[in-house]
C-alpha cells in the first residue's frame, strides 16, 4: 500500500512538473523539490541529506522535462537557438558553481535559500506587471554582462534545484522578445543548467552513507524515473496550452501555489531550528 501511494505521489509530481515546464518554461523544480521532501518525510526515510537529495533528483528530472518541452516548442519555431548557443558556456559554469555552493551549505541553509527563492518567484508570478509592462526595451546583454547574468542565473537555479526558466523569461521579455518565444527558449536554458547541475550532485553525493535505496549520489533513481516518465507525457500538453491560453489566470494559480510552497519551506526551516 505504501509503495502504491509513493508511486502515485511521484507520478503526480511528474505530471505537474511537465505541465509547468511546457506552460511557463520552468523545469518543474518548484514542484519536484517540495514533493520529494514531503514524500521522504511521509514515508519515514528522513535524514540530514534530504534537501541535497531532493535538489539533485529534481535537476535530473529537469533534464528530461526541459528536453521534451524544448522539442515541443521547436516544432512551432519558437526557440531562439542562437541565444542558447551564446549563453551555454556560462550557464554550465554557473550551474557547477551552484553545486559547489550546495556542497558547502548545510541542509538548513539550503532550506532557507529555497524558501526565499520560491517566495521571490511567487511574487513575480502573482505580480509580473512591474517588469513585463514596461514600454522601454533593452538590448540583449553581451560580453561580460552576458557572462555575469548567465552564470549568476544558473548558479542560483542549480542551488535551488530548478531550471532557471522564470528569470530567463523575464530577461527575454524585457529585451523585447515575445513571451511565447521566451518561454520556448527557456526550456533549453533549463536543460543547460540541469544537466551539469545533476552530474555535480551525483558526484557530490557519491558513496555518501544513509541515502535511500536506489540512490546514485544525490539522485534517487526510482523517484527520477517515475517523475520523468510522467513529465515527458505532460510537457507537450503544457507547451500546447502556452500557445493557446491566456496566461493571466495560469500565472496567478501557479503564483499562489508557489506562495504555499514558500510558507511550507519556511515552516520546515523553523522546525529544523528547534
């Protein structure tokens, strides 16, 4: 019975992660990380390494989810592959830097960083108008500006176990691109951040004692398989919706969800302090 509930929980997380990847260009980490922490705690397998394991597994699932969403968006000609090529080296460097920070941080610190990050994203989804309604548009960053922005974005995202889609979407829109093209291209950014990030967490957790069965480093393979399998199915559905539905209500709903996640993570952090 417990195994069936565990599987259903992971499949549900994968379905929502895939939809969010297709709809918003995010990799689903804000769904997967809290879901994994909830599942691990509910089934009595908690340890001091839970947060690292959840982040590493989340990044591994984002590789699959983002690739599926990227494929779906590219069929509609919405992906700017030149931007992806230009940003790729710095995204990889930043992601590895995020893993290095995670290695130095304790579980409590990661919980607090995750909660603060989710709260910022929740505010953006609930009130995006302060950035997206500006009449003035800026040119895309080049040279040192691009290197700093891409590596910083990737480092913060890898530290949280997310794909970095939201800040990249904001960047593209502020630079005059359409929301649809921004969301489509962000799927590729998610993969470029998640792949080196996942490999980094795999190495970081290699041979660590006390990890749940089926874990390779800080990636739990059964959880990865269940979440990734479902997200592959739902990511194209989210991509179709992104090109046909109004974003206002969807953004508000996702923002409200992120707000709940933020408060939940803050509660976990405060409980850990005690």
